[in-house]
């Protein structure tokens, strides 16, 4: 009789199919490459690189399930807090941006700054990255905190006017 190891049980409970495992591996690879890409590319070039040309428009239920898996896998990898896999907002936002757009969810990514809190006296500015969908902050753990940042860059730029108006109503 063959007993399941903890590893096999974990795979069975966290992945419904081979395509889920493939998605997890792709997210892991992108998270591994991001630090290098950030050093090599300007932000506009990086955003063009991360904006997929091959979009799979999924129906509502499949899109929602895929969105949940993208968020869960990304957050799991970043929660390990090892080496380059640390919970950093720009990594999370860039990966979610890329894979959500691949599934047909047309999110935009925002980068913003604010004056640092009194506890962080060594910084001139605090930065944050988050997503916007349909003019609203999207998949952010702390929406109120995200609203305290002044938007400095939004991508795709074609949506700049609409998003600036949405961002202004939050301030």
C-alpha cells in the first residue's frame, strides 16, 4: 500500500489541474525575473513588456476562479519572505497586473508616493503600487492606506484621464 506524502497531499489540495501547477510555476518565474527586469528596463518599457498581447477572454465564473488563483499563488510565494520572494507591493502589483490582463481583466497599475510616517525618519518618501479596475482600487489588502498615496504614474497611459479623476476622488 502506497501512502500519500505531505507533498502530494498539498499539491492535491492547492491545485485542481495541471494548468494550475503551470500557472503557479509561471508566477514563480516572473517573480524571479522581476528584480532583473526592474534593473534593465525603464518603467514604461517594463510595463509594455508585462502587458500581454495574448489575452484569453474567460467567461465570468472561470475568470473569477482564475483571478482568485492568481492572487492566492502570488501572495503565497511572496509570503515566504525568502531571498527575492518578499512581500513587496510593486512585485505583487506587477505580477497581478500581468496575469489578470492575460485573463481579460483590464486592470491598470498605479504607483504613488506620500510623505513618510513619523516612525520612518530615514526616508524622504514612501512609495506604493496597487491596481485599479473600473476606476476603483482593486485587490488591495488595505484600501484606506492606498488612498493616502498621491498617484505619480498609471499604466496603461491611455486611461490616464479617467484614472486621475478616480484617484482624485479618493484624496
